[in-house]
C-alpha cells in the first residue's frame, strides 16, 4: 500500500477531501520524523512504537578485495508493533 492508497482509503472512509487528508498524512509523517531525529520515540497505543535503535561499531569484510573495514556506530529508525496488533495478525 502506498501513501496515495492510504490517502484514498481515508478519504473514502471519512468523506474528507483527498487534499486535506494528504496534508494530515504528510504532517503526521513529518512529526514522527522530527521526533525521531530529536531522539524521542513515538508510541501509538494499540499500533506500535517508532523507536531509534543504536548499532555498535563492528568490523566487516569485503570478500572480493579480502580487506576488513570498520562500520562506525550509528542509529537507525525502527518500528516495533504492539502486542495486540501482532495478535490480530496471527489470527
């Protein structure tokens, strides 16, 4: 499902114009991004959490050149679904 599909689905269900729905979806995504950039997780009860995971520095191998490189420590965004959401998927 794409962002356009989400906007169309919400517009059909609510009767709100697509332009307004698109603005709300864009604002939501921007708010989540801004929060994660500041290092603050986003918790949506019953849906899941957008969190930042820290990856430690590690050594990796380039097999073709037979060299070892160091991958620096970094943070990545992650989504952890709520237990109730996971249980609904398993049905």
